[in-house]
């Protein structure tokens, strides 16, 4: 039995037509399944690409007699190259620490703003009304005699 591109193309067209005529549930299942498979393939290709292109970030191990390395025989080699997962974990921890610091700064600013608003809402206004002390006599002016009106 030999492979034929023509047969494969016609079978694919028939399958797509059959899928187009099927109900919505079947279409959604095929959509989720193929999307998941493609996503896993892309992720695997990305991991392989990173393993091939990223140079080792770890230098040579200075001492193998340290207690932390005594329990990890795989790290007793002279040149330790971290795996992509170790590099990824390191990156995630750096980003996590950075986000934590930024969150602390943000939460401080929000706390200050909320305290400021709270103090403004709790502030009580007071108003005192006093009668006016009006004195309409002017000192040092010549007196004008009153003029009678007709």
C-alpha cells in the first residue's frame, strides 16, 4: 500500500466536510483537541529551541564537598549546565521577586491614598456665625449737613 497525496487530500476534504456538517458539540470537541495538541507541540518545540540556543549560565563548580552538593550526585561534575527548567525556574523566581517588590510599593501607595481619603472623610467642618460689628461712622471727615427734601 503506497501513500498518495491525492487520496490524502480527498480524504482530508471529506473529513472537513463531515466535520462542518456535524453538530456544535462535536465541532467544539475537535477545536479543543486540535488546539491542545498544537499548543503542546509549540511548547515542546520552544523548549527544544531554548535548550539548543541558550548557553550555559552556570560556571564550573568550585567545591564538591559542600553539603548541598553531597546529596545531589548529578551536580558533582566540573561543568554543570542547568536544564531549561532550572533556567525557567530561576527566571520565574526573579520575576516573582520583582513583582513582589512592585506590589509592596503599590500597596504602600494605595494605603497612603486610602488613609488620606479616610482622614478627609472623617474631618468635621465647623462653622461659627457671629453678628457683624458694624460701625458706619467715619472718623476725621467733615460732617455734611442734611438737606431736606421737597
